[in-house]
């Protein structure tokens, strides 16, 4: 379809099942959807929490163009040297403390195709409602981030994807309305449960509250269901191992008009991993 750029955003990649699922499904995504860019949140890729350089490289070699992180971004300090390299397409949330290591704004462009070289900016925001992390207030933070993003030559508005990595649905929706008409898309992550509200907001910004996770759905948000039920029902300390059943790769597809920076459509996508 001429006149559109297609971006696939994959939700939180959880443990080995999520990593293996994404690696297996990406060729199918490229065949069926012909995306110009594939993005993925990978803060849960290491046993359900954190990321290492080896796991980051696995995603990149599988075909993920850009990697975002959330509240577990710095769980494994071995990722810090990668985060500090300006050439690596991986970011930490914009509103983490100023001294946290890592890039906070990701600038990408398709390597081939009609829109080769067209700039796409990606920013992740952490929520503060029900979240135990030292994040700055996200509304003011994204306002500051957008002050530094300019439209590409010949375009009337930049292409900006904002990931809202948050627990509270209301906080994500409020940020969607705060950014409506100012960014291309606001995409929710973190809760690992896909929502049915993918839509264009009144001023044209694409929005979804949560794209879901890439990982085992026969679980409690990716963790072994029996362990979680035991903990919640008996208050017993329990190790929450990553589950393994019903692996799915979930995310959303955003079609964009590169000349206006406006979203043309958004839909939730999901692939079962056999």
C-alpha cells in the first residue's frame, strides 16, 4: 500500500518462551505484514526480569529494529555498557533519574523500502500510579522530550511513537489524551494483558492501552500459575518461575502517513507459536 509506513510494536518479551516465540514468528510477521520497522519491549527477557547483552543481541539478530525497556531496565547491570553506546538501538524510559545510564530517545529509520531513511522517534515513559520505581512525572517529561523532536525535511510533523509502560489503565489513557494530535501513537505495555481498545483518538493519534506480552499465556502474566495461586491464596513465599504453555506473540500494527506523521490506523496483532 503506497503512502504508508508500517510499524509493528511487540509487547513485553517474557523469558525464554517469549524470546523463542519472537525469534520464530518474526519471519512470518515480515511475510504477512511487510513492516518497515519492528520494535519490541524486552525488559522481561531474562528469566522474566531484566536483559543482558547476549539476549539483546538475540533479538537484534532475529530482526528487531529497536528495543525498549521499562521498570526492570537496569535489573541486570551487564546491560549497562550496551545502554551507554549511542550506536545501539535500545532505550531506557525517558523519565528515569537523570543519572540512570542509557539513551532515552531512540531514533530509527527503515533500512530499505519506499521509506528508507525516514526518521522515526521512539520514547518510553514509566508510570507512577501503583508503580514502585523512581520515575519523574510522565506528562511533563514527555513535553520536554517533544521539544527536541523536529519534523523531517518535507514532512509537516515528525513520526513519534510513545510507549507508556504503566500499571494503571487510567494513567495510560490520560497520557493518550494529553498527547492526542501531538504524536503518531501512544502504545501501552507492562501489564502483559492485551486490551480491546485499539483506536484513533479524536485528534488522530493511534492508541491502545496494552498490547499484551510475547510469552506464555497459560500463566499469570507470564509466571507459573500454580506458584502464583499458592502465594496469593496462602501467603506463602514462592519463587515465580516463567511459565511455558500457550506461547503467543502479541503487539500492535500502526500504519503511518510519513509526510504528515499522522497515524492512518492501528490494530492489535497476535500470533500463536506452535
